[in-house]
C-alpha cells in the first residue's frame, strides 16, 4: 500500500513490532522494510511510565537503527529520559494526545521540555491538539525549533470525542499548518495517521497523501 | 467509488450508456445516478463523423437532460453542429486528443470554432495537449472564455505515447493550470480521467481527487 501511494517512510508502532521483541526479530523486521525501500524514520508512539520502559524504548530504537522516538514519557521521567537521549544520541518527540492525556496539546509538552536538551522536542498531533482546543498552526510556529515530528489527520468537526478522517475532508487548517511548517523550515516528516475504514484503508490513505502533496506543491 | 471520494458529478461515456440506447434506458440510467446523488454534467467524449452521428449525440444529450456534449465533430460538421447547438441550446466542448488526432491541441480546436456560436468551445485535455507539445496552462489562459470542460490527468514524462497517471505523480503543471483556471474565473468542471490500474482504480482516483482538492484549497 505504501509503495502504491508513493510513501517511503514510516514511524513504526508496537502493533507491527512489539516492544519486547528480541534483537533478531527487530533486525528481521527492519530488514524487511529496508528491502521494500521503506525507511523507518521513527519508533512510536511509545508510552513510558517507568524507567524500565524508558530503557526498553531506547534499546528498541537503537536495535532498529532509528534516531527518533515518538514517545510519551511520564513527566517525572523526563530528566531520566534526557540522560538517555544524551547517552544514545536518539531524539525524543513527545506526543500530545488531547483531552484527558498527560499532554493534551503541545503547550503542556513544551512547558515540560523547554529547559531540556534540544533533542527532546514535540510530535505535534494536529487532531488531538484541536480536540483539546489548541491551534496547531500557532503551535508549530511558536515551538518551531522543537518540532521533531507531526501527525496529520483531519476532523469533521472539532469536538473532544472526534475521530480522525482523511486529510482535506474536514475542518482543520491543513494549508495553514503546512504553510507554517514550510515558513519555519521544518525538516522532519509529516506522518499521515490513518484511522478510517480500517478494513479497506488504501483509498483513504491515497486521498490523504494526494491532498498533502497537492497543498505542498501549490505552496511551492 | 465516487461517493467514497466525495465526487458528485461525471461526464458519462458511451461505455456506461451506449449512444444508441432507447429513451427508456437513458432515462433509467439517468435516474440511477440522480438517486445516488450524482449529477451527469456532460455526455462524452462522443465522436461525430456524420450528420446522423451529430443528430444522435444531441438526441442522447437531450434525453439525458445534460446541457453539455464533450465531443469531436469532424471539422466539416462544425457548421451543422452549430445549428444543432442553436436549436437544442446544448453546448459542445470540442475535445483534443493529441498527436494524430483531428484536433491535437486546443489550438487546432480554437482555430476551427473561434467564429462559431460561443456555446461551442473547448474541452482542454491537458495530457493529450502536452503529448502534442502544447502548453495547457497557456491555453486555458488564451482561450479562457471558450473553455467549457477540462480533462485532468498527469504524465510521467512528456512523450507522444505516454499514458495517463494519477494527478501529482507526474510532470504536468497541475498547480499552474488550476491557478490559471481560477484566475480566469473558470466555472466548469475539472474531470479526473483515470486510466491506471483499472482492475482496482479506487486508490488512484482517491489520490487524484485528494491532490486536486489540496491544490485548490492551497490556492485559496
């Protein structure tokens, strides 16, 4: 499916490669993607509620050969996470998950990480941010140097309970967001988080990919 | 498939509704689309090599209730076609089909129709235009008031023999084209002509639709 829509990178989730996999399994999965011409650019989203889970996440990322963890370390583990970042030279993009989460929006993430090593930054999830009343366009501008990853999706309407739909079919300001990312010289990935029609996801992924490319192309 | 990608209008081809269908069949097919929330905005592409074929095309369009024929009347039939346009008040967008065609690009169409009733205009096919060495962006600007329909597609490279691929995956200047159409206040449709992976066309159609909407949205 990724090949068909011309997407050649992904952030791998534990659903596809469990966090407790042994080195051989991790290596095998990594090689499969590599052989298919797909770059695993990040591991995550990985929740980290204990030091052991932080350790495991970094070992997993290291085995995979990725230099970015999209993760959710509990706030009290951020100092420990920073030590690991320094030791492994693997970056951590802290993901916001909307109402009820430890980090509803990038604002709460930024307040916790602003004093830490700059390799700890944000994964701005625009859907969860909007659900929590935040403005993703403003946030990718305000926190530009610390934005390490972006999760793209759309919402039919902005309510707390809303689920992700295909890009361009909802109300989120995708154009404003991409304009801001380009303006701020964002060099990371934009991941399409597809959660619709999961028994036949390809058409929706294709529509989102097309929309993203159309906007980016038109913005020059 | 159209509903899934949010496309609610089409130009019907004889493949779906033969030109020699009786009134009952035409009415039935028209009602099926209507019941599904889809507007048949044009009939075509219809080739017309004789007066009888011109007559048949207009009767077909009238039965369908469309006010636009995307057609290819032989040049010697254009005067007769103009009479029919006046009688039926049905417009004709003359389609260009690239190298070897009666009308390789909109230039040849325009030279033949410029003195005729303005309800005879162009269906600019950007792929066939490019294959014949023409610049679709320039042509939708130069012939703006006479552009009645647009066929969108992309090409991997520009050669005479090239086949259509999904929008945004090739080299045609879709952004420039849509910018020009918007600038010239084009009010017709842009039809996605999908000719790839015909055993499973939905993902490609979805990608093209997404790309089109992304560009249009970004252009404001």
